[in-house]
C-alpha cells in the first residue's frame, strides 16, 4: 500500500513509500531535500521492516533543527503502521 506523508520543519516537502503485507518498506521517494542523501536512505531501507527503520531513524536531527528528513520518515512509518 502506498503512503504519503507531509513533512514539517525540513527541506523535503513530502515522503512517499510503500509497505507490503509484512510492513516492509519499499519504493521510498522524497519530494525536495538533499536529493543524493535521500535517495541513499531509500536504497538502504529497501525491504527492511518499517519498525526497524523507524527505530534507527527517529530522533535524528539536522543542524539546529529539532528534526530531519530521516526523523520525519520515522514519524511517517510509525503513523502508517499504527
């Protein structure tokens, strides 16, 4: 199932991803943000359980911000699997 998440407080505007029947992450795409780094996140988490990805990425910050694109992705995954 495809999910869309509007971000807050980061350069990326929206995150798109799919979760399969086992809640494994697929086809992660970020709109905006640091293109190369965010593509790399998508490649690194492909096929991993959403809970594992969220646990690793949550709380990550970007500079002086209280969040990051990775942290927003963690929030998106937790919302999608709640």
